[in-house]
C-alpha cells in the first residue's frame, strides 16, 4: 500500500514537472513531500535531471543545415509550380460523377433485397441512399469543380 502511495505521488511529481508548474502549488503533494523523504529525493533527482537535459545542446553543421533548408525550399517550389491542368480536373470530375451514378443505379437494383435483409421498406432504403450515398458522393464532385476556381482566386489575391 505504501509503495502504491509513493507511485501515485511520484506520478503527480512527474506531471507537475512536465507542465512546468511549481510543485508548491499542489497542496497535497507539498504536504506529502514534507513527510516523505523518498518522494522528496525523487523530486530532487527529477529536477536535477530536467535541469541537466535543459542545458544540453550541440552544434549543427551549418552546411548541412543549409543543404536541408535548400532541399525543402526547392521541393516546395516544385510542388507549387506544377498545378493540375483543366483537362485533368475535368477527368477527375467526370470520373467521380460516373462512379456516383453507377453506384446509385447498382444500389437501386438491389433496393428490395437490401430492404428485405434489414427488414425496412423500399422507401427507407431509397432515403438512405439519397442521404448517405448520393449526397456524400456528390460532395467530392463539387469540391473538384471548385478547387481550380478557389486556387485562381488565391493566386489573384497574392
């Protein structure tokens, strides 16, 4: 039982030190530390370890840092310089629309089977298809249509 009590207070110490708040703010922890040498030693060693780690630093090769920064900048420029053409956007929109229509027609063919399986009426299946299939499938189609317009507006604003 005493070991569990120490573990609980040591966890409180860890959480307090991780948050950066002073240990003195927690009344129960402060009172326990006054009466428990084990937990007080744990607090002192944890504080020393954090102070040691905070003072640890090392030099980075400036040439390596410059190479990494240049590589990241170059890749970002490459990605920004290759926008999708209108033709690719059109194919994406048409493909999404065709898949939506084909999936809807396929589901409607099996509407009575689905209704019998879930023990609902055909009307409920049709409403479910409308809400969960068609609306959610048309949303990406509309997004594909709007993205080129939004990117052009962003370019004009810059």
